């Protein structure tokens, strides 16, 4: 099932984690690789992705973080 542009989730693929459509590459893996210092080009080459896949992963993560609520505990 497509849950966002170029992002799908299927319980039979990576236990239902969000992945790039048509692959088994999880969104969190892409974000982690970029955060670890890999360039877009390195990620695209390593996982056979296109730039739109990386941008879709970043967009998906940003949208989910924007709705996250953190409650301070005193």
C-alpha cells in the first residue's frame, strides 16, 4: 500500500516498515545513511535508488516528525 509519494508499507516486506516503492530499502535506513555522512550519490549508488526516492524519504520523515509531540516531565 502506498502511504506517501514513492513510499509503501506491506507487512510482507520488511515487517511493514515504510520502504521505497518497488524496493526493500527502508526509509529509516536512507535517513540514517545521510545523517551518517553519505552523499545522495553514494546512497543512490549503494541501494540502486534515484534522487526522487531520497527526497521522498526525507519528505516522509519530515512530515512524521512535524506531528510528533513531546511532553515534558517534571
